[in-house]
C-alpha cells in the first residue's frame, strides 16, 4: 500500500496509490496521512482502492507529516 498527500500547499488531502499508479482520494476515511493515522495502517489496508474516487489530472504531491 502506497500513501500520498496531494493538493495545494497547506491544504493537502490524503490519497492512496492504486495498483495501476493512479491516485485515489482517501479523505472520506482519514483527515491526513500523519500522526495517529499511521498507527492505524491495518484499517486502511481493509479499504478496496477501486471504491475510492479517482483523482484526475496531475495534482501537486505534498510531503508526509501533515499536522
């Protein structure tokens, strides 16, 4: 499982990279890829990436850490 953050600086959203390399929006499941979320990786593994919204275009990728 590959996780990412995308969007404008300071307003990044969480994403998952699917098996085809597409970004999928995780914001309905977690608020950010940082802190306590990283201790709940098993919860994220249970999500089927194909059910997540596909992120179109080439959004800016943000650094890990967030808030």
